[in-house]
């Protein structure tokens, strides 16, 4: 399964959630239009919000094509943003930490090469205490 995947068969619950979210966004658009441009068609957005919310609650299966089309349309945006965000975190956070650790000589994996060492095995003391089995973390 991919990290990002389009849900082609949403459940009725997901469709209801989508309908209510769509209605909330359309109400927000209607309020913005009303405040910004009082003479514009803010009523159309409010009517669409009412219709989307009503259909989504009463018959969510009717909104399936809208949901699938919306998910297919925004999938490339999500894919691009997620990859850019991961790349930014890697190159702006992880890489500088590694460079600083290397410049300071810190090696948490102890990967230094010792030609005089017979083995790199590190001895550990046995712990026969059975209480530790109940304290795993």
C-alpha cells in the first residue's frame, strides 16, 4: 500500500464527513463573499452549502462522484507537497545534524576501524533478574 492512495470506494461515513466538511467550507466561502463583496452571489455558495450538507446527510451515496473527483484532483498536490516536505526535513534538519556530528567527531555507532582489535564484540553482563521481563520499556 502506498503512503498516499486514492480511496475509490469511500464508506457512507466518509461521504457524510466529506459532505459536512464541504458544506462548512462553502459556508465559509459564502461568509467571505458576503463580507468582501456584499452585492455578489454569496447566496449561491450558501445554497450549495445547504444542498451539499443535506444530500450528504440524507443520501451520502449521491456525493460519491464528487468525492472521487475531488480526491483524484488533489492527489497530485498531496503527493508533491508530501515529497517536498520530506525532502525539506531531510536536507534542512537531518543532514545538518549529521554534518555537525561528523565535524565534532561524534560516532554513535562506533564505526571506527581498529587494526589492533581482535574482535569488535562487546561483552554484556548477564541479567538473571526475572523482574526485568515485566519492565520492557
